């Protein structure tokens, strides 16, 4: 089933590339929709079937010499991200229906499908090399999409995107391979070199010394933090987003950035928990700087797409913060953030794309006040801006809240000496992190509302040469077409559903897996603290001496992960 | 046993020079090699340059023979025979090449051929 | 005698083919002359057939020959169609048009194929070399024909310039490694590689390898740098590749490189990878030497490629860089053996195959395109918009270039992963990082090629003519499909490369009888 | 004489509502308790699911109106749908209230909204249902929220009729959404639900302030409201998180149980923790933001850019009281702190704001803005009331204020509607003589009397409760509470002055008018048009409501009906300071009726003196003959700096711009440049290095000359040999 989801887009991609241009978008729509249907079925089966944490498992020994097998399987986090990817598939096709000239449709839609296959592959991989393969391979289709279908500065943007992320990923590969090597040579009970993620996860943190963990963490972050992107490694993103075609931006924001956070969730946390625990404050500080810094930059942008691009940097700061809080709310928030950011920011990019298709400019000094001319567009805009701002009742809030909460309740020495906090959890951050991240909420309101004020409200401003453009390409009505609304409506519906029923739809789905993950990380850090590491032990000492820590999950490690 | 033979042989190595002889041979060989290198670097005439490479080949040959004698085996000499053969083959090729080039440029100056660069 | 001969059956077959080709090529009948290529192909196939069953050849790397010769044969087979039509096309056209008559003296076709086969023979001989003399002869046999091939590959002055540079610098390089051989012989008293290894081992056990021996190995390795186009002997590469016809360039990028790496592996094998503080590295001087060369080569090659506008020069410098990558594997050595992921030599052998095939693909695409001036494509502008005129070639270019870049899931990536894992297993983290950074630099120019060929619209001014020789396009597509196909069969190939990299260092006891215990030159 | 008797009768009846008829007894009653804590635990009962309809019906309205908008409906249907659905909500609320036993909490849980559990221990589950919590407090709030919303919706149906079509739909969609959000805020059963409503009302406020989105000032005002609110929300959010960390829950029930027990969930005495003052302070930040207190007040005057029904409903009656609700709701937490840090802050924050805003209101000319500042000021009263532990007073003031301020706003709106947006009191006069405005004038008068605390109006009783309690509560409990009381009294006088300044200038006197900027036509032939039935009906109903709200003081048990409601909620404070503050040696409750009346009359008389028109019946002290010539002018000129500053709101906006907005913007630009030049510059530098290196190495080494190559190769060999020699030897 999972394999089908990887192969099907590839097959359709090949079909699109081989069939005439005129048929390309129809084939693409068919392919993505088919995948979506299968994906929906898969999702249903995932949550109804019994079994271990990994489902849909399939494996094929491909290249055992490198420990490589084509093995797939998903846990709840991965399956949700796959669902997101599949959902964005038809939406992207729909959004590009008229934006892509038919003469080049083949190239566009073909690579779009290939990209989808790669993205599903990343989330479905249970093998490190397969993960990495798909992870890296996403670069190529995206490169093609940006390079060919972007706007003026597209070559530079595409090259920068490719090179920047490629460089980071190679260093990440070194870190991942190092881990695999360490497990292969040192772990008891591991038969030779393996790239099986489950095996690596089980042993990595035990076989890597503290020093090595630091290096591996740094190496992995080189790849994943660039992808996220974490300040100060973010500068490729505004450029790439600005220049990318609409569908490209949607995929980029919706899924590609999530590859970084997913990598952090899947590899960084469980592979090198001790180093993560040690360095989490530093990383969290970077994330918070990113939240505020990028937010303020957004405020003074004139290019609306760049604004939204920088807002991704800001938003993803929350996600990283949540993940590095190392507690259940934080991780849940981080995972939910991946989904929700994908939806709301993806939708914002769609909207900007639709606007761009009509006006051929993204400069907010030239265009604005569209509320009067494009009411439907404006309504959606305000809606998704609100989802992005983190308005409770819409999807953005729940993740932002949980991330902030994760950072806030994450245990630190400053709470340790005090009267114990019953709601505090084990973790490396603390209330100040939550507070600092919270200020980001204000900044988000500032820049997103400024954008809305310029784009939606005010008197109508149109570029002076707007009329000249009307004759190229298919003529579009003033406001959104039914097709365009069809691409936005499902996202909007999901925003509301996830906003009002987050527990039923998302949190319950990922809860077990995330609690296991948290317990795992916690247990491994405790283990390291008791067995080795002088100063960590000392830090833990003060923690355990604090009265009333009985409520902490230290004592309630899930039995499942106890070796 | 072999050690004794070896000592004997080395002691007898071309008589007036004694045990240090090998070093002298090697010195000559190195000097030849260096001369070849220097010549190759400094001379612009293609034929002279080729001769310099030959000089280096033969420097190696000399060293091989000296070592062969030192070790009392024939591997070195054998090697030299092959080197001579190869040198001959190279010489043939070099001549052909030089002729070809000369016909094209009416000159043997190696540095005239500098169209390809960067 | 016959056992020894059994090892060189492939070479024998190749030699026989060479003779046949030389004769057949003199036929006045064009159709017969055209058989040359087919015969050469059959000869190579037979050679592969003869090479594969050989199991154990003795020496330091007893099992290397089947893999190495198989690889040489396969890449040779791919090179063959690419080389088709390199020479004599004008002549044939003139004859066909009735403007000229066939003249055996002026026809080069037979010689050209013969030289190619000779070179392959030399390469195969290199693979089975167990003696310095043999190695020297084999290397020269590999190189000498290529000098001529470069010179005659086109009628322009450029290939002559390439020829002169290649020949003279090649001779210099050969002299250098020959001198290194002499010193090695001097230090050990034998030319047999295994015996040299034994002697070195004994010396090492007795307190250190003879400095002359070390110097010899070092000088020989530097000499080999010419073959693999590594720093400091890399300068010729770009000029020669650009000057020669694309087919010959492709051959130059593989045949001497393979020979060089085989030689380097053998020579390193004599000192062994059991030195250093933890007894798992080359002796310090050699290690430092190779380390510096590897790093310098990677950076120089990639950096120099960035500014090029000529695709051939770009590929030449990239070939330099790839040598640097592979040197990492050599530095790592065979490791504990038995598995691929910690075996640097196996990684190098696999990399050579992957690089050889991919490389043929890129050059074949260039060779398949004729610019308006009648030359083969060279400038990056010449391949711009290829996807519109010749989508298959554009696709082949894309695949090959991306494989060279190391983009998963193409074979180049897995080859690089082999280097990565083995280097990490050996603790060479800095090298791994440098390798990674260099891959990123390489992406600069590979992307430019890919973009030009696959994405950019064709310039109005550049209209590419029809493919001059259809076989070349076939070579291109074949290579590109192998780049993908190799993924499917990667496992068996990798297993073979692991077997091939089996390194059997001599026992120290064996070396006690060696004659070279008392060399005291340095002491006096 | 008869007048005096009635007055005494009412006052003694009022005093009876304090549960004591004489000063001595009052003192005794207050001295009786030793411990002071809030809200004894109430029994809880499960409510029926249909209670969920109260918020969900307006939400349904949003959906229906959205559908109507899709069909480009140009009728008044959206208004009828809104009014109808909100009306049903009101009726449901009323039914709930009638069915409520008066002392228990009704819980209705629709679904789990945010539920996350990572262990079985306390504090390892974050649970917040989409659930409702009905006690006296929320019922009281819900009654006037839904009631007023229905009425104001009706008013708006006429008021917004110039904008039929998409704008009309947009207005009523946001209106319904507001009611939904406000219901969630008030009825929510946990802090997160409150936050849901909290942000939701913020959104609606944003949308409705910016309703006239083509007007830049309106858009900016909306943004300002949202952003300033967000700053406060940060406090609320942090307070919520700290609540969770301390108590392991955000649900009211569990929270209050723990607070009553006096320990945190981990068993530490609550009074010893720092959280006990930190949490209320943080929550106060949120409350002050939403209710425009202290530093946060700046958004509310600007919010008057919105349509008047919005100002009436959101920015006067309901939304802005959310902060008061929050503090009242969390009263147990506030009183748990033995030092009353947060309560003191609330008291003084409220008092200062009350005074501050009143001074600004005195100098404004835009009548709607005056009402805006007056709202801020009155909210200050409510907070001061909560701060001095007069929860009932605060809440009662919320209730009365909701009615009279809505009345005032709607009356202003009627004026605005009739005079094409004219709001400048210098350009309007004598409205009572213009046909069609009589009901408006009467409603306005009733509202003004309430606001200025005219005896026996609702505003009079509720304000008195607050001020009296400020004197009752000893200074040792709330620092400087009697001083706050004096300041509040002074402010009461100011309030009366500025209120009647408006009334005397605009509604009575000679008829003068000029149309406002919304005029579409010829100014020469402008005729004001009086409100039609919907507006008049609503004004009438509200005026009646104003009067009726005073009566609520006398029904029910102790402290009136409101007292009863508050007693059946978490907001109840069982004061037992041990010491009862006195004013002039008397029970403040008793004499406050007189003192505040004096201040109120004083203010009104001053207003009449300065602004009253000639011949105003009964008050023959005015002399205004034109719209804009008043006795105040020479005085204002004499104190020009002060009056100018007051007119410009003491330049607080400018100050914020200078201190907050500009630096932030500077940072934004700096960051933007930094990002471009340094962060990206470094990347480009590294990215450019290969190219530069390529050129350098290429030019210098790849010369194409054979000899150069040879030399370099040989040099390379030499280097290698030297290195080897160095290493070996």
C-alpha cells in the first residue's frame, strides 16, 4: 500500500512526461487524486487496524552491503504527514491548472508527481538510506520547478536552494552514517552494518559517547536545520519561495520544510538524546531568535510572498522549539505544527499565487486593497491569516499553544529548587523559553495584520500596467474561479476541523507514539546521566533532589521501551 | 648463509670504492634524474625535452642496476632491459609526434602549443 | 607457466583481437572495415568471459582480477561505440563520394581500434600485475596507445596540442614513478609485489620501513598521480580532454585512471594499512602524502571546474575531483575485510565502475552532438536546449550528471556512500566532511550542465546538427540506462568488489628469508 | 420634603441590601470572619446538551450568512437571521437561568477540545473540553450578552442598511461570530475555552472596527486593537501556562478545588509559592489588555472607528468587560495571595485608568470618542471594585454599564446615522428640537444620568458599591484603597461633568447642525433624518433596561440580584478583614449615597454652567447660544497646555510610537538589512568562494604552457619529497 503510494506518482509522472502536453494536467490530476483516495483508505486502515507502532510495513532487501533495504512502514506521525502530502497533491495540480503554460505542462506536472513520490518516500522510509535517498531526491524536482517555472530571479533561487540544502544534507549524511557505523560496530546483538531505523534508534544513543553525540547532533542539524529552516540557516528560503511557482511554494512550505522537522523528530531526538538534552537550550534560543527576528523582517517586507516566506521561518521556530522541549506537549505541538503550518501557509501561498496570476506583481506598494474587488479571495485571505496568527478555533492555535506550553513546562533548574510544579515535565527548557516564544505571537499578529491591511483592506491599488497583462494567458475572472475555490475549500475545512476537534483528529492519533518517543528520550538521558557524564549527573542530581518530583515521568517510563 | 654471501658480495663491489659505492651510484643516478627534470623544465625544444625524459628513465635504470648488484639478484637488470625497450618505443612515438607537430607549426618550440588553457 | 598464462587469458584474447582488427581494418571494402568495431566488441566480450572465472591469482590482491577485468571490459564495451567514427570519417565520406581512393597508409581506423584494444590490454595487465616490472610494462602499454589516440583523434591543432602535452608530461610522470620503483627495489631487493610487502613488513617489525623504501613508494605514488590526474599532476587533464575528441576524452577519464588506481592500490598494498598508532593506517609519510593529495585534488578539481564554460573542461576537472574522492578510499584501505561498508578498496573499485560508466555517458552525449562548425559539442552553449531537439540525449545527460553529482538514488550516490561509510569506519571524519563539501561545490557546475541540457530553451543561434555517428548516441543512452540499472544489480556487483578487494598481506615469517634485511645504506 | 422621604426610603432599602441597617452592625459583620477566601465550592450538576446551542446557534448564523453571501443576497435577511438566532440563544439562556437552582454549577461538556495526556499522575494531563460552566457569574454575563446582542442586532439591521449586500453579510457574520466567541469566553469551562472566546472576540473586534475597510484609520484602528490585545494575551497565555504548571489543570472546577484546599497539587501551601501572586498578575495583564486598562487603553478610543452598533455591543457593553469577567472568575486565585499583590495592582490599575480616561474625555469633541473614554473610565471602576474585593459591585457595574453605555452609544449612533456621520459636538446642537430625535434624546438623557451616577439610577448604585467598598476595605488589605476611593469619587465628579457636557451641548440648546463626512449629496440641502422604528424600539427598550437595572439592586437577597448571582459563583468574596474601614467615622456604605450624589450633582452643575444653553428649563445657569461658543472656552484657553494635552490623550499614542513602535520598526529594518547583508552575505560569500578560487587558480596555474605545467608538477614532487623526508626523519 505504501509502496503503491510511492510508485503510483512515479508511474503517473512517467506517463505525464511521455504523453503530450495537452493531457499532462489531466493525468496529473488523476494521479494525485488516485493517490489521495488510496491515502485516505490507508489512513482509515491505519487508525482502525491493530498492531505495533509501525504499520503498513513492507520490506525488500535491496542493497544489504550498505545495509540498505527498501523498507517502508509508518507510525502515526508519518502517516499524518503522508496524508498532508497527498492532500496537497491535487490541490497543487488544481492551483497550477492555468498558471502553467500548456506548452510546458509536461515538465511541470511530471516533476510535480515525481516530487510527490519522493516526499511520500521520506515519510514512509524505515531505512536510513531510503530516507536519505528520498530526502535528497526531493531537491531535483523542486529545482526543476523553481528553475523553470519561477519568476525573474529563478535561476539564482533554484541554485541557491539546491546547493544550500544539498550541502547541509551531505553533512547530515555523514552524521547519520556515523551513527550507523557506531551501531554496526559497537552495539551488542546487531549483526553488522545496518541502516534499519528501528535498530539504529534502539542502539544509537547507547553506543555513542557524549562527545560523539555532540558531533552527530551538529552534523544532523546541518542537514535538518537548513531544511527547516532554523535561524541563521534560513536565507535560501525567502528567495526560493519568492521565485517558486505557486505549487512549488505550496509544496515547499507544506511538505519540504517538514522534512527537516520530521528528521529532527525521527532521528535527532532518539539518536542523540543526551546531546539534544545538553544543547536544546541553545537550539531553542536559535528557534526563538528565528521566531522574532524573522517575524520582524516580515513586517517590513514589500513583497508579499517574501513576507509569507519569512513567516515560515518564524513559524517553524515554534515547531523546533516544541520538538526540543522533549516533553509530550512540546512534541505533540511540534508534530501538529508540521501539519497545520502546511495547511495554513500552503493556503496563503495559493492565495498569493492566484493574485499573482491576475496582477503579475507581488509588490504590496503596487497592489492592495483587494477587499473590494475580490471579496472571496479576501475572505479566504483573512481566514488563513487568522489561522496563521494562531487564532483559537482554527488549526494554528493548537500547535502554537502546545509548542509554547512544551517549552514552558519543560523542567529546568529554576523550577527545581522551588516548590515543585506539578504540571512541569522533564525537559531541558523552561518558562522563559515559553515566554520568549510567546512574544512571537505578538509579532505574528503585527506582520500578518500589516500584510492583511495592505493586501485586503484600504483603497484598491492595482499596478499601472495591469490592463496590458490581461491578454496573455487564459483570461481569468476578477475574483476566484470555482476551481480555485475548490483548491482552498478543503484546506479551510480542515483548518476549522483541526481547530475545533484537534484531540479527536490529531492529538489522539499521535499520542501513543509521541509519549513513547518522549519516554524513550527521557529514559536514555537518564541512563546516560546515571552511568556517565559528570556534570549531567550533577544537573540531574539537583533535579531529583527537588521534592515532589514523583509526578514526573521519570518514574513512569513506559514499560514498552525498557530494554 | 645468504647474509654472508651478501656481505661478501658487497665488500667486493667494484673494488676501489668499497661499501660506500652504492651511494655513489645512487648519487649519480639521482643527479641524472635531477638533470633530466631540470632540462625538462628549462628547455623548450621538444626533442631536447624528450631526451630529458630519457635521461630520467636511464637514471632509474642506473639505480636499478646498482641496487641489483647490491642485492645480488638480477631483478634490477631485467627491469632495465624492459625500460630500454619501452624507451625505444617512446622514442619512436616521440619522433613521430615531433614530426607531426613540426609540420603543423614549422617549429619545435613546445610553448607555442598553448591554445588550450584555463 | 600455463597457470600464469591462465591469468592473462583475457589479455591474450584481446591481443588476438587486436591483431585481427589491425588486419581487417586494411580491407579496401568499407563494409569489411566497419567490422573492426564489431570484432573489437566480440574480443572484449570474450575477454570478459575469460576474466570472470579466474578465482585466485595470488599476490597481494589475489581476487582482484575478475572484478577489475570485468569492469574494464564493461566500460570498454561502452567506450567502443563511443569511439566509433572518431577517425577516418572524412576519408570514408570522400571515398563514398568518389573523391578519393582507399589508401591503407592513410586509413587510421584499424590502428585506432587496435590502440584502444592495446590500451585495454594494458589495463587488464595492470589488474593482474604482481611484479613491479609487470606493473611498469602494463602501465606503459596502457598509456602509449592513448598518446597516439589523443593526437589523431581529430584533425585540428587542438588534438595535436593535447597530444604533445599529454605525451611529454606523461613521459615525465612515467619517469617519476619508474624512479620510485627503482627505489622500492633498492629498499627490498625484489620486484615482486608480495615479496616487497613481506620485506616492508619485516622492516616495520624490526623498527621501521627503510626510508628509501618509503621514499620509493612516495615517489611512485606521486608518479601515478599523473595517471589519475591528481594534484600536483592534474594540470594536463583539462587541456588534453578538451583537445581530444570526446570519445577519447571519455577513454582518458577511465582507462589511465583505472590503471593508476590499480597501481596505487598495489603499491599501497606493499606497505600495507597496518601502521600508525592503532595499526590500521598507511605509514605516516604515505598517509600524510595521500591525505594532502586527496584533499588538494578534491578542492582543485571542483573549484577549477566552476569557472569553465567548456563542458569538456568541466568534466575534466570533475574527473580530477573524482580521483580525489577515490583517494579517500585508498587512504582508508581494505579495513577488516569481508564487508563493503568499511572497505575503502571495495568502495574505490565500485566507484571506478560507477564513475567509468557515468563518465562515458556524459562524454557520449557530447560526442553525439555536432555543432554548426562540424565540431563535437564542447561549450556549454552547445548543449543548451538539448531536451527540445534530442530528449533522449538530454535525459541521458541529466541522469549521468546527477549520478556524478551523487544525487540519490543514482548509482553515483551509492558509490559515494561506500566511500563515506568506509571513511567513517576508519575514523576519517575530516575527509568525509571535505568530501561532502566538495560534493556540494561540484553541484555548482553539474547543475549548470543539467540545466543547460535539460531545462533551458535552445538558443536561436545554436542549431545542432544531426548526430554524426548514431552509435555514440546509443552509447550515451546505454550508459545512462546502466546508471539506473546498476542500482538493481548493485548488490552482486558490490559483493564482487568486496571479494576483489581481498587483501592478503604476507606473513612476517615469510619475509625472514627475504634477501633485503641488511641494507644499510642510509645508516652509513 | 416628600422628596427627602423617598430618598431616605430608597437609601435605607439599599442599605438593607448590604445585610445590615446600621454602621455598627456593618462593622461587626465585616469583622466577624477571620479567614478570607473566595467562593465556597459549589455543587455541580450536569447540564443538558442543548446548552451548547447557546453559542452554536450564532455560529450557525455565521455559516448561513456566509452562504447567503455566496448568493450575493441583498436583503436584510442576514440581520433577521442574526437577531433571530441570537434571540433564541437569549431565550435559551433565560430558560437556563430560570431552571437554575441558584447555588450549583451546571456543567455541559460537548466534546474534548484539547486533550493530551502523558501519564496518570496529576499534572500529566492537559484537558480542556469544549465545555460550558454555568454559575451565577456566567449566567449573569450571558443574559446581558445575548440580550443586548439581540437588541443591538436589531438596531444594526437599520443602522447598516446603507450597506446591503456583501457588506451587510460581512457585518452580521462577524456579529454572530462575536456572540459565539463571547459565549465561549463567558461560558467556557476552562481557561483554554476562555482563551478561545477571548481571541475570537478579538478577531471580531478587529473585523468590525475595520468594517469600513477603505478608511485607513479604521483599518489601522482594527490592527491596533488586535495587536495591543495580543500583548495582553501574552500575559493571559503565560498565566494560563503557569496555572497549569502549578495546579496541573486549567479547568475551573479542579482549579478552584485546589485553591480552596490552599495547596498546590504537589502539596505545597499555596501562600508560600511565588505563583500565587505571579499568576494573577499575568492574568491581569490579559484582562487589562482586553478591557483597555492602564498601558493598554490606547486601542479602545480608536476602536470607535467601527460602526456604532459595534461600539455599543463590543466596545462598551460586552467584550471589553471580558477582562472584568476574567478577574472575577479567577477571584479565588486573587484572594489566595495573603499579600494581595495582584489585587492591589488591579485596584490601582483600575483607579488610575478611571481617572486618566475621564480627564481625556473632558477635553474631547467627538461624542463617540467621549463615550469610548468613558467606557475605559468605567471599566476602571469595575476593576477597582474587583480590586477592593467588591466583586458584587464590580459585576453590578458591569451589568448596569452594559445597559446605559449601550444606550449612550446607540443614541450617539442614531445621531451619527441622522447627520451623515457627524459626531463633533461643536457642530451639533439642539437635537431635541429636530423632529424624529425625541426618543434618542430621552434615551440619551437616561444614559447620561446613569453614567454620571445620578441618584437612584443603576449607575449610581453600582458605582457607590465600588467606591464605598474602597473605603470599607482597610488600607492594610489593599494598599491605599481609601486613596483609591477618593480618586474614584473625584472621577465620579469628572464623569458627570463630561457626560453632561455632551448632553448639554448636543441635545439641547439652539438648533445648529452641519452634516458629516459621509454625506452623499449637497450639503446645502441636507436634512437630518430621524431614526426609524428599529432604532427607536431598541433605544426605548434599552432605556427601560437602564431604569430596570437599578431595580435589580433591590430584588433578591443580600447585595441584590447581582449579589445573589455572584454568590453562586467563583467570584464571591467572603470578606473578613477583621477591620472595617470608616469614612468620616461612618459606615462608608451608608454615607456614600450622599457623598457620591454630591459629586455627581457637582459635575452636572459644572457642565451646565460651562456648556448649558440659555434657557434650559430648571437650570437657568447656562448661557450657550451657539453650538461652539461656551463658557469653558476662556478657561480652556487659560490652561491651554493642559487642555491641549488632554485633547491629544496626553500624547500617549505618540509616546508609544516613539518608545515601542518606532524602535521595533527600526529593528525590523535593521534585521532586514542584517539578514540581507550579513546572514545571507555570509552564505553568498561561502557560495562565491569556489568561483573566486576558480578564477584565481585557473588564471595562475592553468596557463596552457607545457613548461609551466612541468614546473608545477616537478615542484609538486619536490614538495612531496620534502614532506616525506621531514616526516620520516
